[in-house]
C-alpha cells in the first residue's frame, strides 16, 4: 500500500490518475465537461495521495474565497453560539470556512467588522441581531454580493433574512400571563436599537390591546441583555411598583437576573411575581425555579441562514424572508 504524502501536488494527482493537471483542476472545481469515469479516477488519486487543494489557488481559478463572514453582538450570550454552530455545521458540509466577529453590543465595532469582511473578500455575510440603524446597515452592505440578516428585516437585492417572529412569540407569553389573571405586568426590554426588542415590545402591547386592556408605560424599561442589567431593572421595578405581579423579559439572561432580584426582595416566584424569559437557552431549564420562556431551534435558525446565503451566492431563486415561529415553554417561574 502506498504511503500517503501530505505534500502531494496537483501534478502528482494528474500523474497517478493518468490525466492532465487541467483535468484534475476541472474535477476539483467542478468546471467543464468531465466523464464520470475520469472524475472517479481523479478522486481516487486524490484520496490515495492525501492531496489537499490549495485554497489560494482554488480561489484564483474560481474567483471565490470559499469563506463566509458572520457578525454577532455578544458571543457570551448562550443564544448566539448555538446559531453559530448551526451556521458552521452547514458551511462545513458545503466546503466553506467561517470567519466570526463579535461586536460586543457596539454598533461601531459592528461597522468595522462588516468593512473588514469586505476587505478580505468573503463570498457571503451573515449578520445576527444587528445593532445598526437601517440606513447605516444598508450602506455598509452594498459592496457585499450576498448577505443574510438574522432577526432583522431589510429589503435589498443582495439581502435575504431569517427571523424569529418575536411579536407573535411575545403575544403568546403575555396572553398566557393574562389568562392566569395577571394585569400588572412589567416588560424588561432589550437594547432600543434591537429589531427583536422592537418586535417583542409590539407583541407585548398587542396582547393587552386584544383583551381591551392598557399597558402602563412606567412598567416598560430597556436594558442591556445581561443578567446583572436584568437584576437591576427588576429590582427597581418591583421596588417602585409593588403591584407588579409578573415580569416579561427580553431574554433568558435578563429573566435569570429578575429571579435574583425577586430573591433579594424576598418575593417568591411565581407566588408573588411570575417571571417569563425568551430564547430557551440551556440554563433556562436549570434555573431555580426553572424558567418559563419562548423556545426556538437556534441551530436550525443558523442552518437556515446559511442555506439562504448559499442560494443567494449561487444566484438561485429563494424565498427572501423566512419567519420561524417560537413556542411557549411553561415551567415553574410562570405556570
């Protein structure tokens, strides 16, 4: 048995298969007419010699980098790594590498990341939960050939979107609390620039309106989507407005912070105050009490985003805007 040579060249493969280097190149890049028999001989030679095509050479031939970029606001939030895992798994299977940038909730860093990915000429770009204003984002996306936005709706020839129907999900959550008799409900929302926050706030208000009820504007606050910010906001709301019997939170991290605030105020959950989260991250079921929340398959969300991007990069027809429906998960914090 021949010993694999990790430094084999395209010429070695051509010699082993008994074809020209041009034929090997055509098989690798799937360009030009090649018979199945010839393609099989080349693939067998590639496997035997352990040949790995040069990515740089391949990109010169195809005018593609075979890499995509992804920008997200907070890699520390457990919601986003699962989306990244879905994107990376699908990209790997399609032969693409992934370059990841974390903006750390900074619109300025997000701008810089998008420009950097333009400079290194990625084939496509996925942006999750952009914190930029529409005009700013559109201007930055113009030079990119293919872009998929997660949880953001913008219409442009080079853009497709995959969104969680956040308004629908929030209506489910609030309707559940209203059915349980809660009327004094606080909403700890997310960053004011966040598309998801705006949609969730709309859903929150709509659930009240459907029942002919009014929302107390004083019960609506905005925070950064972290536990400590949720704790501070919940502590302030529950101290200032003791009539509040339920809190709906922008995400599960904020909700976990709210659970801690209730504990510090000696308020039993859910007896004294119910708490509802959003996203169903892994720790939601492990919190004490376990957290009622809105669930979405985050890996599937990432996979769908890459599938959209692949179709867009290939010039294929596609449904430009995909909406995924969250599901209400009832646990101990808001039965």
